C-alpha cells in the first residue's frame, strides 16, 4: 500500500485509504481548552501550538486554523493505527503507532482467562503425553488468548452451536460461547452427541484434522455469573488419544475410551 505523505490532498487520502473511522476538527480535539492546556511535547498538536506561538485562544481575537484530524484503525496493517492532520485540505502531519494488545480488563470474556490457564495446566499435569510444550506455549500465548477471550460465537437463533476459528502455528483453535453452565442443558443443544457437533464445526472451518492439532474451547457463563470452561483437544498424531469434554459427551460417547478434560 502506498504511504500517505505531506502535501497530499484529502481526496488523494480518501482514494488511498477510504473513509476514516473518525474525523475531528481542532475544536473537538482541544475540547474547548485554551492553548495552554495542551501539554503533549510530541505530535501534531504540539507542533501546531509551537507554530501559533503558544498564544491563548481568545475567541474574537484569533481565528483557529482550518485543521482537521482523520483517524484510521489497523492502517497501514493489522495492529497499527494512523492519525492524519490536514490544514486547508492538505496533509500536514502523519502519525502511525502500534496498538497495545487488549489486556485482561478489556477482553470481552476476561472472566475466562484464569479458568483457561488452570484448565491447561491440569491437562499438562494429568496427561503429559497429550500436549507438547510447543503446543502449550501456543495455547497460552497472547495472540491465542486474545482470540479466545474476544470471540463472539453464541448459538444461532435456531439454537445451533456455532464457533469462531483461527489457526495459530501447529494448533487450530475453535471457540464456542454458551450462556448455560449445566451439562445436561448444554447436551440438549447437541443432538446426537458432542462428536457430531465438533465434526460439523470443523467441516465449516478451514482447519483439518490430522494436519494440525485441534483445540475446541467452550466457554460457559450464565446470567448469575456462574462460569466453567470445557476443552476438546485432538492431536494431529493418530497415536495419541484425543481429549474430550466428558460432561458434554452423550452416554454412548462416554463409553468410547476418550481421555477427558
């Protein structure tokens, strides 16, 4: 993608990047504060303040310049944002920065973070041959946790379980959200058992069994705040027994000899 440069017109920027996520005039940026209220030593506001000589805004005594800021998120690439300052319809400044990854407080399902970590620690302790150290580090890495904790994958209006999927290294991750915690009620959403549901979700995704390990997180939290997480983990190697969420398996599936999470 071509870069935005000083001297470009607003139309050239629109042709290059499309409409911005947000536009702000100088009055909106300053929030009605006098120039003396701008304390940042960096960026376009500080340079504008220096150019105006630090003079206070007196209303009638001074006309604000025709300046506007445009904000783009995930530009020039995912995880970055760009702010562009215009004066008189021409670019006078471009600021690009790396966005901070969401922390526990900002995650959509931050309540599940510790449950997930404890669940994985228990799996590795109880069944050390199931998950390699590389797979464990992948599953607990910030990108994977961010994906799992911010997924939006509640059942469809007709009650069918859904998921969000993404592949991270050697692990394909599926995430399902439920507002139920009782296993019996969850099983009612899975006619025929859990395995047919997992097979359906995998068929709808780009993740293929046998090519990568497959992890399916089911995050459950009801309206009273009760919460639990379930995990299915299917290694790519056929010589390792898959891990299944025991409480969610049908009676027939429970007799098949899966390892249980």
